[in-house]
C-alpha cells in the first residue's frame, strides 16, 4: 500500500486489494488513480479493459462521487510527450465563441457577394479609373462590417425589434453607411447613388441575418437599491372593548385635615371652553409614536376615530360621546395604536430597471481547451467528468457557433433544446450579456445559464444541484433575475415583444427524455417575501 502513494509507476496492475482502512481522502484518490492507469497506454475500445471497477464498502461511494467532480485529483489529466523525458502538461488555447450573426456577416462569402455587387456598380471610364480587385475587396469588407455594426445599433433608434426592417429605418441606416463609405474612400470610382443601392442590399441581408439568428433580449440595467416602503393597511376598528361612559358633572374630594370631610362640587354650570376637538386630541397621542407618520397615516387615523364615535353614539348622545372621547383620549389612542400595529406592512422594493431598449447585441464569448483537441459535436460520447474541459459545436438553433458547459446537466439541456420542436432559438449568454446586479453594492453581476425562445415566451433558465436551490446566493440571483423578467415583460407588452419567465431547474429534472416544457414544469417556486435583498 505504501508503494501506491510513492509514485509507483506500474501500468500492468489489474487488481488492488487494500488491507487496511484508507487514512485520508487523498490516499483513496491516489489508490483509485493507480487503478485508472491504462495497461496499454491508451484506450483499446474494449470496455472490459478500459473500465475500472471498484468493489468495497459504502464509504467508497462517496469517494467516487467526489472523483466525478472535474476538480478532483483523480480527474487531473496530463498529456506526456516522451521526447521531453518528463511530465509536461499539454498547452491550452483560448477559443473565441462567435455569434451566428457575426459569423454570417463576417464570412468571406458574404464579403464576396458585396464585392461582386460593387464591381457591377462601378462606372469605369478608363483603365486608370477602374478599381483593382484588392481595392474592391477592401471597400466590400468596410461596407459589410459597417452594415453589420449599424444593424446591431438600430436598437438605439427603434422602439420594437420588428421595426429594424421598416423601410424608413433601412433608408436612414443605408444613407449613413453610404456617406461614411464615401468619406473613407474619397477616390472611389463609384457614384453615391450606385453605392447606396449596394449598401441597401447589404443592410437588408444583415437585418435578415439578425432576425434569423438572435433572441431579442431587451437591453436593461437592473440595479438593487435599499428603498423601503412601510405603512398601515386600511382596516375597520374593533370596538368590542370600547364601552366607556362619561364620569358625570360632579367633582368629589376629601379635606386633608384629620377627620376631613368629603365635599363635592357641581361643575355643570361651569363654562366649558375647548381649544380643540376631541378627535385632534386623540390623534396627538397617537402621532408621538416613532413609527407613525402623520402625513401618511392621517386619513386612516381619522377614519378609525370616526368609527369609534359611531360606536359610542349607539348607546350615548352626542354630548356624552364627545365627553368620553375627551376624558379617555390617552386610552383610546393606545387601543387604536395597538390595532394599527396588527395591520403594519414593510415592503422592500429591492430593484429598479433602467436604460430600456428593444434588443441588444448578442455578445461573443471565449473558452479554453486543450490545444491538440478538436471541437466536439454536441452529441459526442464524452465522459461526464470531461464535459467541462471540452468545447462543443454542431448546433442548429443556438445563437453562437460554439459553447462550453459547466456540467453534463447543461449539455443535456442543450440537447433537449436542439431536439424540441417548440424551441425556436437558445443561447448560453456570455458573462457580459446582461447587466443584472444582485448585491446591494451593485458589484456582483448575474450570469444566467440559458436563454430560450419559444413561439410565445422567452425563458431565462438556471440549472442548479438540488442541494443548492435554497442557497442564499441563488435566491438573491433569482430575485434580481425575476425583476429583470418582470421589467422587460412590461416593456415588451407595449413594444410588440414576448413575455419573459425566470426558472431555476434542479439538475435531477434535466433528462434526455424530457421536453423543454417538461423541464420547466419542474422549476423551483420561491416565496418572494423570503428572498434576500
């Protein structure tokens, strides 16, 4: 057993029998790693030879689960070049993951069509004035690039996504691109009228490519803020225990001398002058409380006092009712205040959404892979533990040409989206696609796992391990994401767009035999009142 942890390099080892309990997880991983060594130095294709079988007690089940984690020691893979005489990790390379739109409008064939159209529009009068092929290609690249960029920037000018194809919008954009091209190439032997015709055709092609390849993601910035709204819900006063009666018109007292006599004074004939109403007196006793704002509560306070007076008038006359309200001001105020507290509310309006536009540019992404590895097809037979290290392509509905996945669950969901006829388009957003901040300092930006468009809705989807769905960080992200979806749904309702929905999906509910609707049906329902700011 000691030799197994000392770097004993034996490839023809087929059976390992530990005679004592493993002292640590690291030693267990090293033991499993020795068993994973391939007898022939590479996979043979025979699953019996290429497979490691572990037979032991239940403790090993936990180790195997950890070993399937891409960050586990067992999953560390190094490619060795024998000519270098040592363990040299294979170099990694960074791969750009362009959007389908950028690929379509930046493709050589697209530039070639623009160049061909320009050549056909040239009005040469002499050999000296005829542009060379290189010049035409340079102009074509400029027109194609500027038209592509201008199309994406139409979100600053239109109010709905559909409006980018309006003739008036295209006319303005075309004129702008044509003028800039003439400015950049002043010696171009091409009339502005003919150039404008070519640019218009190019712009239409870009608009069509954009319409066909992107999900219209409204541009919005979601920011948290600490505004708190509080107050009292309207209610009816409970007067069941409010049955006072006036104390009468005589004042009774006792003389302080020894054996002092009791005397009474009839005050019925005394002048009664009051500087304020009994209602105002009761209110003064209530508004001295720290959580009572007179300006916000005045209507409620006086309505409750009116209900009290109506109750008193059911068994007293007007004068007696007023006398009761004066004599018991403080007690009445206390009882009303206690009932108000039963109807107190505090609302934290935690997010605001600003800078709305009908759609935004789909941002490209980047990912790393082994330099010697090819791009894998989405449906390739890749071991679960290796999915995270691969770059995948072969998509038909995605908004990018390449993607990386953080887990096999994400790749499985991508396959579901590709296979589901109800899904129009989907994407794995780049880290800078959304401006959704979920912490009070506005420093943590949320990055959704998937955006999915169907005929009648757009979904923002997050996949999580079942044990993590109630994590406070996950809940904070969910609250911010739902605010974004709420805001853009309201915006789209007035701008001919689709509603948005946010869903957190447990990993266990993402299965190849599910439809996308089936996956969404298993989403987590959060109580918004318990979600953090």
